[in-house]
C-alpha cells in the first residue's frame, strides 16, 4: 500500500512533531540533570539552593515574601514556583554571606537581579517602577 495525499502529510507532520517534542523535553531534562550533578565540593547547584533556603527560612518576613511573590509575577505561572525557589536560594546565599539578621527589601532586589538572566532584568525594572522602588542603587548589578 502506497501512502499518498493527506494521509502522507499527516504521518510526516506527526513524525516531525514527536521528534521535536522529544528533543525539547530531553533538552530540559538534561539541563535539570546537570543542575543535580555534584560539583567539586560534592554538592550540586540544587543542593546549595535548598541549603540556603532552609538556613534562611526563619529570616523571611511577610512583607519580603509578598515582595518576592510580586516580583515573580511576570514569570509564566508554570515556571513561577521554580523561579521563586531559585531566587530565594540566591537571596539566602547573600543573607548568609552578609550575616543578615533578617531578609530586607535590599537583599530581595539584589538576589533577584543576581539570580535571573540579563534578558529578564527589563521586567524587573518595570516591576520596580510599578512598585515605586528606586532602581538606582542597584544599577551596578544590572
């Protein structure tokens, strides 16, 4: 039996679609695997994130938690929890390095800038403007 007409195009589309889906899924799974892969110190990036979040959990106030929730609103909802956790890990790292007694607005903004890629900084600037927070003290981090 020879494939021709619309059925051939349907099968070709389906094959291309499946290969593309597997490639995209594999790419993201491989990135996650690399983050879980232990570094020289024996801990992975994700282990360190978890450590920093757990060590500084008691330092967070409701105001700063709400601020972090507000800052991550431009992130698509599907990825928001992961982004928030990564950012909270960076904020925790800064807080421990500086021996902070509480998470401050300054720490939240600096941690957010340092934890996010440069392409996302324009969304942060826009959000800070909406929240009427001056971004000038953080220009060196952008």
